[in-house]
C-alpha cells in the first residue's frame, strides 16, 4: 500500500509538471483550461466509485459478506471527496469562462443532487448502530441512489446543457489535440491510484471498527 | 391473487386506522394550508406570476405536507410491536409495502385535492382549465412521491432520528419526479399546450415511477427481514 | 418429522455472534422452555424460528420447510413482547384483520369464537385504545391463537400478563399441547414455564449449553439447570 502511495505521488508530480509547465495554453480558453485535467479525471474517478458502490451494495445483499459493506462505504466516502473536487473545479472554471459560479443546468444540478444523496447515505449509516442492519439498509439506499448517478452521467446527452459535451475520443468527442488528451489519461491514472489508496485505508479502518464493535458487544454480555 | 388481496387488506386497515385517529391527515392538511399562506406572504404575487410559479408552489406544498403522512407509514406499526406481527404473518414484504403505499397514495391525493381549491381561492387562480390533464399529472407524481416515501419510511423505521432522516433522504431522490411534475403543473395551470419538452418530462416521470416501484417491491423484503 | 429443526444456526450482529452453531429439534406435541440470561440469544433465536429474521448460517426447518416460507409462517403463531394489536381498531376488527392476513376461510366467525374464548365478546366493538391492560393482553393471546397454528412461539409470555390473562394463556397452551401442537417459549418465570415444559433448552452467550427433557429435579429446584449448565465449562 505504501508502494502504491509513492507511485501515485510520483505520478501526480510528473503530471503537474507536464500540465503546468509543458503543455501550451488552450486557444480559446487560455490558462484556465488546465483545470480540466483535474475536473474530468476526478469526475471519472467519482463515477467509478459510484459504480463500485452499487456493485458492492448488491454483492453485500447477495452474500452478507462484510467485506462488500466495507468496500461500499469506503468508495462512497472517497467518491464524495472526488465529487467535491469535481464541483469545486467546475465552479472555478465556470467563474472564469461563464462569469458565474453556478447555473441550474441539468449536469450541474444532477451532480449536486447525487452528491447530496451520497452524503445522505453516510448520514443514514451514522444513525444505525448495529453493523448488520447498518450494512443492509445502507446497501438498499445505495441501490436507490444509482438511477440518479445514471441520470447525471447521461444528462449532457438528454438535455441541452451549458456544460461542455463529451471531449474524449472514446466517447466520440474528439475535441482535443493528441498531446492534450493523453495528459488527461495520465492524470486519471494518478487520481485513480490515489482513490485506490484512500479506499484501502478506509477499508482497513472499517474492519478494525467492526472488530471493536464485536468486542464491545462481547463485553456487554459478560 | 393472494398478494393483491393481502395488500388490499393492509391498505383498508391503514386507512381505517388513519380515519379514526386522523393524526397524520390533520397535521398534514393544516401544514399544507399554512405553507400556502406563508408563500403568499413571502411572494405577494399577482395572479399572472402565480400561474407561472404554481407548479413549484403546489409541489413544494404537497411534498412537505406529504412527508408528514409518509413518516407515519411504518412508524405507526411500532406501537404495540405490530410490525413484527405483520412480518411474521404470511404476508410478503412486497404485499405489505404495496398495501401501505396504496393507503398513503389515497391520503396524499385527498390532501392534494383539498389543497387545490384553497390555492385557487387564496391566489385567485383558475386551475380547473385542463382539469383532467392536471389530475393525470397529480396521480403520476403523487405515486412517485408515495413509493419513495413509503419505502424510505420502512428503511428508517427503527432509527431514533427518523423524522429528520426521512426528508433528507427522500427529497433529493424525488427530484427527477418533482422537476417534471412542477413544469407540467405550471404549464397546465397556465393553460399552455404540452410541448415536446413537457412530453419528455412526462416520460421521465413515468420511467421514474416504474423503476422505483420495481426497486421498492424487490427490496422491501430485504429491508424488513434481512 | 420434527416440528422444528434448528440446524447449525449462526447469527451475527456485525462480527459479534449472537447465536453460535445452535442445533436442536422439537418434536410435535412437545413444549420447549428456552432459558438463558438476558442477551443469551433467546429472542434472536425465536425471531429466526418465526421467520422474522434470517440466520447468517444454518437452517431452521419447520415441519420440513424453511422458516421464512409463506406456508410455514401461516402455521406459526407468535406472542412477543408487544401485544401486536391496533389501538385504533376494535377487538373484532383486529381479529378479523389477522384472520384475513392468515387466509382463514371465515375470518369474522373465527374472530367471534376467539372473542368468546378470551372473554371479550361483550366489548367486541370497543376500540382497543379504551381497553384495560388485561383485556389488551387477552386480545393479544386471541390474535396469536386465531389461525390454529401448529407451532406457537412465545417470547417471555408470562412477564407482561396479569393473573386472568395468565390463566387464559395457560389453559390455551395446555389444550394446544393436548391437541398435539408444539410450543416454544422463552421465559424468566421458571416455575410457570417448567410446569408446562416437556423439554428444556438453555442458551449461554449464544451457545446451546443444555438441551433435554424436563426432569423432576428441575421442577423441584428451578435453579438447578442454571447452576449445572449456566456458565460455560
């Protein structure tokens, strides 16, 4: 895990060097476009977290194995952090390009709503003391949130939004010069690795916490 | 068949208990009227403006007032441990959920139908122009509200903070249903024809109802039994 | 076939095992007294047998079928800590409601029969909210017996009841046992329980510490079992 941590840090340093010092300014947006290298990879990481959260929640309900509950809560928390990064970088970009911090368009709104729903997921977990009931109810809630994630993902195709459309060539965007696009993938790798490390740390904590809880219950029946 | 009969039995039981005690209905209806009054102080709108914001106004009132009914849905079963007896009886979680959803749905529709004339009088708005279209929207969106509210009432029934928890969880999830409901209601009350955009909203509303009704029916047994 | 067969049942709260590999059988017509201290896992086990929750591992078979099956639940009657009848409904309506849910052929007639048996026929249309404690308890007993369950699960039945309700319940239990039905009850009231019980099971921290027939020794000295099997050796 420490190895992964070092690799992620090194990769991030390399990317920062490329993004800030080597890549040229974008033709129409100027220097601010560089925030895109964090906005998009963070969004993809957050999206991946949501997907894993759904898969882990379904697997928990199917197997009742607490490992999946640990995964679900860990990726949800990390996804919330990356989601906050997406919202923050998006708002900074919007302030420069659009002249406003926020607009109630479909992409921005649905992203914020999903973020709030996952915050609600953590609130629900906090409100239930018994680990089995907590894991079960949280898994059900996570499944109920998933359609909202799908709406957020598809919102730039379903509605006319002010949010830029797809840019990466894998989603049929193709609006970027090759050197610029590859930097985005490199940073996706860096942020993705950071997310993995964070998830691993959180999962470890969850396991300890459940052991502690079991010991406490053991002590109560003595 | 057994499934539907059991759901109906539960729904009739809930309605009868509610009509006797009237605790949820009274609270919810008076709350709805209070919010309607508050909005009129807050905005002091002319009837032209009111028509434009009528959808948002009405659905905020319905969603806030509805939460009071939905909160009680499973919580009322905690008195005397009735919930245990229901789960232990040969009624499936899904049938129990459907019965409760049906009774909540009827109560919410009743509250909405009583609030509408109050809204018309206080805000000086004629809302009956496209009555049946409005009713259709009302039924669709209220079912969405009911399904989400009822299933989350089951999800939060054993929590100490359920009265606080339920609205925080329910409203964000409801937005994909509330948004088209608000737009459609405003358009219908303003007497506008349904445009392509509004039809897309209608489709979203129907898809929302189908997806979440299916999810709720499939997951409620897990919520209640494990 | 055993009336109830508990096979290697585990139940966890998080990582804490509330039931640890519990196995035993109850034959038809037997009355099992489930003993143990608070937190030993009695209620958890009864809930699993009644189909109110699922074991993490192992099985509970009731007359050969899984506990949570619909047909199984229809054969079980439960009397838990709460009375499980509705305050806003009348006694008659309450029994009719549960009669319908259990799919009885004539819920109204059966409800009336049970109101008579529990001495509530004169207040059949009174709301439960207005009932005295004892009347509510007798109604709860009627609710549990309404569908002639072949297996009765009672969680601390004598703790909350008043004298008259205890008499009603004891009479009904004796009759049920004579009819060949099975009773499983958890209890602190050793004397009342042991008189009825044919078998005894003792849970200690989620483990089955003792299971066997109720002997004369136990009846003479209710503390005997706890002293010999109460703490894990």
